[in-house]
C-alpha cells in the first residue's frame, strides 16, 4: 500500500512540474522591444513614399 502511494505521489509531482514548464514556456514574450521596433520601422511607409508596389 505504501509503494502505491509513493508511486502516485511521484507521478503527480512529475505531471505538476511538466505542466508548470509548459505554462511558463507559453507565457513568455515572443519578441523583444528592439525586434518590435524594427518591425514597426519596416512596416511604416516613411521612406517608401515614392515607390509604387504592385502585387
């Protein structure tokens, strides 16, 4: 009986740690502020006013 309780406790602890790691990896920010500033600079049309892009 004590071995079953120990096994269940170990399985529960492993599942808890794995779930916590998955949660932490999903909530992290995908882009730094520098990368976001670069994307915004590329997306703005401040330098490309005279170019007419056709797709």
